[in-house]
C-alpha cells in the first residue's frame, strides 16, 4: 500500500492581463464571471462566494502562501500550475508561477501542465463559428528548444514534483498535432543534455473509456491522466441523448445531472487501476458562470458523496508504485470545480480530503 500523491490543478487566471482587458473589458479576471453568475433553476447554487481568501489577486504573495498552507494541511502534495505557451515564445498568465519560482515561496511542491489549446470566444450558435482570440501554434524545433530553456530553472528547482527522478510535465492536448511527438523527443534530448534524468510526460485524456493506449505510447507519453467528467453520457443511447438535448432547448435549461450519478463514471475499474494511468478526483462542476444555459451543472454535490468518490479512487489505486492522483481542481471557480473554502461549505471539502488521505 502506498500513500496517494494528490496533485491539484491550479488556475493562474486571477489577476488582470492586457490581453484579457482587450478581449473582455478592463480588469477582467476569473472572478468577473464568478461574481455575476445567477441561479438558473430552483436550487441552483449560484453565485459561489469565496470565504477564507476572498476574491483574491494572485499577484499577492500572501495569497499564494495561504493557498499552499491550506493544501499542505489537507494532504495535497503540490500544485500543478496551468502553463500557457502559444508558440514563438508567446506566453500568458505566467506572472504568478514566475514569482513563485523566483522568490522560492511558497516552499511547496509544484509541476506544470501545458494548456496547449487556442483561446476562443464561443458564439454558442448552432451554425456559428467561435472567434479565435489567440491560436495555439507548433512552430517547430527551435521554438520547442526555447520553450524548454525557459522552463529549465523550474525543472531544476528542488520543489519540482518528480516521478522516478524525472520532472513531471503534463500536456493537455495530446493528439491535436503530429508535432507533439517531435516536441517530446526534443525535450527528452534536451533534458539529458542539461543533466536531468529525463522528463516524465503525462498525457491529459478526457473520457477514459475511449482511450487508445498504443496511441499515447507511440506519441511518447510515460503515463496518462484520465478525466472522465462526461462519462455518464456514454451510458445513454444516441437517440436518448438527442431527445434530451432537444428537451433542454425547449425548456431553456442547462445540462443538469446529479453529482452522485455522474461520479459513478469518474473512475474506470478497467482503465484507472493500471500502473501508468493517473486518475482524477472531481471537485464538483458547474460551467454556467462561463457558458450560461449551455453549461453542465452537477447538482447535489455534498461532502458525503465527495468522500465516497475520493475513497473509491484512493482504495482502488493503493497498489500502485507511482500512486499519483490528480485533483480537479484547486481553484476553477468559474467551472464550479474547486476545493478552496466557500460561503456555503467552508473548509468541509478540504477536511474531507484530508481525513481520507490520513487514513491511508
């Protein structure tokens, strides 16, 4: 039995940047959507209001220290910061992590996840096209070398999370481009050239019941992180899904499902028990602050049902040598996907997670 290594995804979009000012209005941060959210049906828990840390600004080191202390007390090993590199050296939202790296504080483990996806403004129209705000590009080896060298100080930091002595680096879009394989090969060589053991590449994979393992192995990944938020959909027939979608449009409501029902599909007994598959604990879901009535809402999300989900994941992975479990997420407030204290529940979810981890 091995203690679970719980790593929480961490969103840095809680401070203003010029690009968001231009696209969404002066001072826009993730809190903008969170604060203006409204309940869309009876019993809908909106808006979500943070308590202990308030509507924080991640440019403040005191906030980052407080977050790390909360996570440490809950038994979380470290944060996995979402990292944005759009090609040709273009980065966004890098300031919080850069300050963590340069200051040495908080003294709390971390790793990086490359969110290699274009940013778009969704139209939500049936035949409408999303507006591309910034495109994700793969310019070639020179850019991959520049990317690696930019992150090398992080990889060599004593706080960086490692697997088998190798810095863990997660890639969000794994099969979006043939360049991913070239990217991985380039970085593996650069790691050896810079006296690193290697890079431990993890591929992010939505809906673990449709994974093709050989595809990931051929691309060059060491492991897979499964996130099966929509797994419940695949238990329905095509016809029933179409009927439900039509019914939603008629009554003008979000996609509503109970967390208890959805959580039965978060962990796959065939896939997630495998050694090099890292499952995900899901901390609730409500996408309506970002997408309105087009969003997915998981209702009746309670500490008791959350604990059942966590226990299931922890119990079924305790045999693994590298018992890594990702937590989605630490602070995705606009997706209702967070474990930080809020006005309704306080620290209950953090305490629930801590209790189960400490039992192991």
